[in-house]
């Protein structure tokens, strides 16, 4: 559908890509319809299965996107493999809401392609929200969106969101918010098409721009303020927004994660403002607010050159990039709820040393958190850091320095996409891209689905190898007996 | 009035005692025969062994001529069913004791309605309210809010260095005119309680009940020689229902609350449900635990377990360690004198807290406050149109010797009563009285 919409936009603009995109769109819909008709999905797949299916959904979307860029010839001129690598990177960057672009000059792309990029961001954001609500409700705080919280917990077993109502609410809020942003951008005079593209890539925390210099290139203060508002809101928990819409202001401010998010943003704004003031002498700095909103929401829209700022400010922005947005939002990163919970457990640990006979229960928003959550949290922290560090190591094999490699890996895992201090994405080598694409997908899917799928795949390979070996007459000794 | 009290426990037997002493015809029902025997020995009441949920037992206790049934067992369901049966048997009014918060919610309104209960009493929440009042007036041993909070009755022992010690009441009046903002309504000296007149001398260690305007409460506390800071760090010993309610309210007010509970399961339950409260698990008499709770820094220590001995011991240790204020919940009223002697600041009994509600209902007055020490009561009356009091001054009223008007509230404004104060219809009064004078005084306002 997105493809057909992009094709129509291209047609309106008199572009050459309309036919190719339209045909691709029709083909994609046909394939999807055929799949739905012939292969009904098991409605209650096991956890591992559903995580793998989730991964496959993203891989398929990225595959279709890659084909679109190839068919439209967006990256032509440097041979097929180069075009393929660029297309894959652009597609993955779009659907994972990372927003790094392989386009050397964005303005040269057709409107159809630019629209498709924005739509891929938007779909990626919607997918991210669905993952947060349906697949990883653990610590996402989105239960209250569904009428039946218990079932949302059980949603881990099902690939489809267990509550249709929750899905409807997500669509209503996300769609409404995107439309609001499009209108707001249009009102700043950046043009209707740009407003559409920025609206979608802001609401989704994607960060694709229609200008090589990102929003900076538009040179429009109003648009930057709209982006600041849009990015900050896009990084907040959907459930919190839902309470806000329904007028439950009390519940909104009771969210400890929101308070931490607002507190961190404020600190960030103060610190970066000081850094900017030291450079430019400006007291109240739009640049500072923009940079904080862009990193903390993991959107990655660029408005200014942060590289010139004091390292105290840029380092803080990287920390924000790593922690990212609130849980249950379209953004990525480690998320503030996990930080809040980790802090609560650390405080509990310290208190228990002061009061050895105390009975201390960790609570978030007044609800007790089970002890098993600590293990999950620590596990996730290790996985997250592991992905970033391993990614940085792999990127460093192709890069000039570890700092750049670390930023690139962090930017991919957190799905931020803003590359400060590293060469722009189009200059990344093929090897680096091969590392960054899986990192982006892992980051978008909150890592677990990728790890679980990898383990399942390895298991299957091992089993097949065993059976092959057994077929050749080898046997394996297992504790407690012999197995063929 | 013929009144049936179901349940001869702490609350039931105390209510039966108060009612029988006021001349009501009281029958007490309980399943526990040993407990009944004790009641029969101590009180002038009829006792019937059996369950209040059995119509036959209720009939045996005189259901046909009964005006009021007080269902005061510790079992909510028994109390509700008793009320239902009593109403079906034609009893005009029933009072039901309820503990489960679920039954107090709006959802349970229908259940209470079906039981026909005219009044619901909850000893635990009444006790919690009393403790909260006392913590607001550190140094006072008793506090009661009257006339919708416009005036406060403070019970406190006069300290040696109190400005009022050694003065006659008439001198007190002269010295504090014209801003006379308080009035001594009752004095307990030794075992005797009197309603004082102007020539009465105040002595150190007298237990005074003083009525004052709410706005003047701090000055009064100073005059009584009791001024202390409102406690910030509060340690609650025991984790029952009362403690739960207290911890919740105190932490919401911003106090630093530490709670000690013996039962590990209950301690966890409390830790899960109470925000900003530090829960420690262990015995309240375990000194090392009290040290861990930093009892010496406590602004107030409130002991609320079901065991009087433990409550007293822990409070004593707290006082010795330097805790500012100690409050002990006592179930056995015989300890009261001892508590006072050993320096525990206040004692609260769950039984009096709920008995006040019952007495209020029986007498049909707006409010009744009884105290643990001494018989004096404080009551709230409204001056009826065309009553003796309507249009008279306080001096002209000819009140019985054992009664005294403490304060008058007219159009929402409180004033302390004096001889020349005039009374008008719809005025609300605070009256100090000994039980035997209540009826006679009440007639003047009716």
C-alpha cells in the first residue's frame, strides 16, 4: 500500500519511478494476499516461533524495500553489487527507523522514492510499537492500552497483538499524531511534500530527511521547533500519551519513567546549552534542545553540527542515544524504564545493607516488580552492551578509529542513525554496512527475537548435522545412554 | 432501651459496659462461654451463649423487645448476618462492626444496605484516626476534634513547669482575658474526675481536658508546658490493619515512616503495598532491630501490636533511647495507670474509639468523646428551637453541677463559652459532663 501511495506521489510529481513502484506495490500485495490465503498462520505459535516470525516480517519488508530501490534505479551507476549494498542499507535503515542514508545527494532522488523512504520509516515505527505492546510487554508499561491487561501479558505467545482494541488504540494515536505533525510542518512553510515526509519520519523516530543536510538544510526555525516537539513526544510511552489524551493528567505524571525522561531531557538541555553558549554565546539554544530531543528519542534528525561542541555535551548525547526513548514508544535504545528499574534495584541493594532486616520490594509506578525481572534486566543489559561492543569491534575492522566504530554501532543498535564524527553513511564500506544492517534489525526488535532466532537456527543446524552424521553410521554418546 | 450486643470481645464487652452503666437493659451474646462468664462477672448484663446468626439465640436474648442490636464480633460476615436477622425480627436499629476495606467500598454498598445496618463501626480505622490526632498534638495524651474541627479537646497532664500549674481557674481567666481562647472542662486528679468551677486550683500532674479553638491550639499546648515539634520520623511497631492505615496516611503527609512486623509474609505484603515506608521484619522487643530502626532518632514511636506487654516494653525502650513521643495501644485498661507512671506519653484503646460511635448513636447526639482515664465525657449538642437554652445566657441555664459548656459554634465561628455568653437556636455546643448529668443537661437543649 505504501508503495502504491509513493507511486501516486511520484506520478503527481511527474517522476519516472511511478510505474516501477506501482507494479512493485501490486506485486507485493498479491504475494501477501496469496500467502495469507494459502498459509494460515498458527494462531498460537510458541514464543520462539513467534519471535522468529517477527524477525522474518522485518527481513521481508527490508527485502521488498531493497527491491524497490533496485528497480527504481535509485543507486545506479556504480554496478549491481554496489547498488544492491546501497539499496539494502537504505531499506534496512528505513524499516528499522534508524534513518542513516546511503544517498549521496538526497534531493536528487525522485519524490516517489523520498515518499517511500518516509513511509518505510513510518511502518517501521508502527512495527516497533506493535512489538512493544504485543511481543515484549515485559516492562513496556503498555498494558493499560488494552482492555484486558492479563491477556496482553500472554501476548508473548502470539505474534498477533492479543487485543484488537490495543492495536486500534495504537493506530489511532500513532496515526493521529503523525497527521498532526504533517499539518504542523506544513504550517511552517517547508512545503506540503516535505511536511509529509518529515511528519512521518518524526512520528516514527525514523529520521529520514528530504535534504542531504537533514532538517538543517531547510533553514527553518519553525520546522525545527515542530521537530523538537514531535521527536520528544514520539519518544514517550504510548500508554502515557493515551492517559494524556483521555485527560488522566494525574496518571501521566505518576509514571516514574516519564519523570525520569523529562528530568534527563532537562539535564541534557542545560548541559548542551552551556556547551553551545560557550561556542556561540547564545543563551537559549534551539540547537541544544534539538540535539537532545533528536538523540533521546533516537530519531537522529540533524539540525546542527554537534561535533564542534564541548565533549561534555556530545558524550552526554551519546549516552542519551544509548538509553534512547521511553518504553512503549516508537523509538529504540535501552529505554528509560529499564534504567529506572535498574536504579530501583541498586537502591534496594544499598538500603538492604543499611537495614539488614528490612523487607524491600522494588516498585515501579506503585506496582511491585518480581525478582525474576532483575535477571531479565541484567541479561538484557549484557545483550545490549554486547551487541554494541561486538558491533563496534566488527565496524572497527573497517574504520579508522574505535570511537567512530563505537558511535556507528551504537547509532545502529539504538536505531538513532545520527552519525556524529563518522563519515556519512554513503561513505561506509560494504563490510561496515554488512555489520550495521543486522545491528539495526536487532536494535529495532529489542534484540531478543534476533538472538532467539539465531539460537533456534543453530539448534536446527546442529540437529541436522547430527542426523546426517547418524545416517553415516556415527553415534553420539549422551549422559545416561547412547543415542543414535 | 433493650440492647443486644453480639460478641463479648474487647469492643463488645466495653460497649456493653458503657451502655449498661447508662441504665440500658443489655444482653450479651457470644459463642465463647468462658468469655461470657467473665462478662457476667464484671458487668451488670444478661449473657446468652450461642451465635448471633441463630434466630433462636437472639430470641433468647430478648429480640422481641429489643430496640438496638450491636453486632461487634471480629467476623464481618457474622455481624452482617446478625444485623439482617435482627432487622427481619423487627428490631428498629442495628450497628455493625466491619473490618474488611472491601466491604466499605462503594461496590459493597448494596451488601451493607441488605444487612439493614444503620451504623457501621470500624475500630481499627477509629484507632488510626486517634493516633493521627495525637501525633498532630505532640505532648497531648488525648485529642478529640469537635464541631467539625472548629474546636479541639486536648487531654494532657500538666507539667511541673507549666505556666498554668499552681493557678486558680479564675486567675487563669483574668490573666488570659480578653483573648481567652480556651477553657478547662474536666480535671482528673488521682482517681477522681471533676467538672471544675472558677475557684478550682490547678496542680502539676493534673490531667486536664481543655477545649480550645483550633487556631489557638499551639498556644494552649505551650501553656500546658507540652510544646514539642510535630514528629517527622515515625516508627510503627506492629503491622496490623491499624498500622497499615497509619503508615499509608503518614507517608502521604510526607513523614518518614518505619514499620516493624513480626510475620515475614505480612511484612512482604506491607512492603508491596505501602509506598515510601521502610518495612523491617522481626520482633518489636528485639533491641537490635529497634537499634537498626534508629529508634533514638524517632520523633514518635507507636506500638500497635495485639500484645500489650510487647507494646509497653518497646515504648519504654524507645523513651529510654531518646524517642520524643511514645504512643501505646493497650487492650487491657488496667495498664493505663502504669503507662502513665512509667512515662509513656499516650495510650489508645481500640475499644473506646468504637464505643464512642455507639454511644453517639444511642443518645442521638452529634458526637460523644469518652476518655480512657476518668468518666467525664465530651458531647456535642444543637440548641433546639424553643428549648430552655434558646435565648438564655450560659449563667442563666442552671446546668447540673457535673456539666459545663465549653464552646459554642454559631454560623461556623467558634467561641469559648463564658457565663455571659448567650445561646440561640441552632447553636452547636461542646458540653463536658459526667455520665449521670448527661440526661439532665440534654433536656435544656432539646
